[in-house]
């Protein structure tokens, strides 16, 4: 029986992932900051458990105890779009949380491999393939790397999974899901998944609704055949307009 730990669960996409999973009768544990409880917004689900904590403050041991029994982790963490969120600490919120999760999995040594699903971005390339984005995109991304710490954090989090966990880890499998421009819609619509971006992420970006991203992430968590297709990869999601 699948049990999923969601981090960044109080975010715009994280909430939708939690709802998608609960509607599929999946057991969900979320770690949210005390000011961001979801209990009042998502309704009363017996299969929902909430840990009020800042993931940044948890020790590896504490995180391991919350992770115990979960076979999937979904990260929808992202820096809040305020001056402090973008330029303040923790600068490596996403990367350090992913590293901490892998240490917690190592402490638990579960019998089966744990699946990590990371919410990433089309602004990041999969250097395993390798992808070569258009020159105009590469130029802008190199400037963003200098100016925007959250972009570097997103790149480093996926790089950690790609290079440190890799394709043949004893305990962990992963997928880094790459939406393009996040939008809010009223419901899930048709979407398409590609191994690599098919458009310029800066000058020809397309919508990827949060509802569709959450639906795809929940499907990855619950559908073993879909997982087999995308594990160790960085699928790109666009709305199918
Ligand atoms: N904007 C786009 O078009 C776009 C495109 C592709 C990918 N992305 C990426 O997608 C991801 C999610 O986006 P979103 O819009 O769904 O995110 P969001 O609504 O901003 O949610 C961010 C989540 O991270 C948590 N968080 C932020 N700072 C934290 C901290 N210091 N300590 C602990 N938790 C913290 C927030 O918790 P609180 O509720 O407690 O603040 C919230 O749960 C981000 O990584 C973003 O870079 C964005």
C-alpha cells in the first residue's frame, strides 16, 4: 500500500498534490510549517497526517522517523517570491532538503527502493541526455544563475539526484518533473509529457497548469508502469492546448 510524504505541501502545487493523492485513497503525510497547516483547507481525511515543522530545522533522524513507512516522497518546495524568500536563507532550501531526505532514507534502509519526485523547471537542462537549449535561453539562464539563487537551487537539487543518486542507487529512484510556466486552472486538463523541452523556456514558454503537474506527480507516485517509463529522467509537462 503506497504511503506518500509531501514536502512543500502548503504551496500552490503541493496542496493540489496532497488533494490528488487523498482522492486516490492514498495515505499522505505532509511536513508543513506551523503557520501553513492544511488541515482546515483540505477537509477531514482519515488518511492524512500533518507534521508541523520546518524541514530545514529537522535532524536526519527526525526526518527519518517522519519518513518511516513512506515509499514515495514528493517535493513541491520552492522559494517564496518575496525579497527574503529569493535572496535570504536558506539559499539551498530545495537541494538541502533533497540531500537530507536521501540521508534519512539511508538511515531507514527500507526493503524496497524509495521513490523521490522532485518538482523542477524547464529552465533546467538534463545533462544526462544531454540537452542543448537554444543559445538565447542559455545566455539568459547564465544571467539568472548569477542573479537568482532559487534558480541555482533548483538546478543543484536535480543535479544531486542525477549525479549523486544516479540511475542505479541501492535504495532510491527518482523523477524530476519539469513544468514550464505554472498557471492555475479550475481542473485537470489534457497535458503532454516529453523527455526534453520542445520550446525555448524563456522566449517561447508554454503553460503547465499546477493542476496538471499535480495530477502527473500523483500518477507517478501511484502508477508503477508510469514510474518505470520516467524513473531517472526529467520529464517536461505542457498543457495540451
Ligand atoms: N513559477 C513558475 O512558473 C515555475 C515554473 C516551473 C517550476 N517552478 C518551481 O516549482 C516549484 C513549486 O512552485 P509553486 O508555485 O507551487 O510553489 P509555492 O506556492 O511558492 O510553494 C512553495 C512551498 O515551499 C515552502 N517553503 C518556502 N520557503 C520555505 C522555507 N524557508 N522553509 C520551509 N518551507 C518553505 C512553502 O511553505 P510556506 O507555505 O510555509 O511558505 C510552500 O509549501 C518551485 O520550486 C518553483 O521554482 C516554478
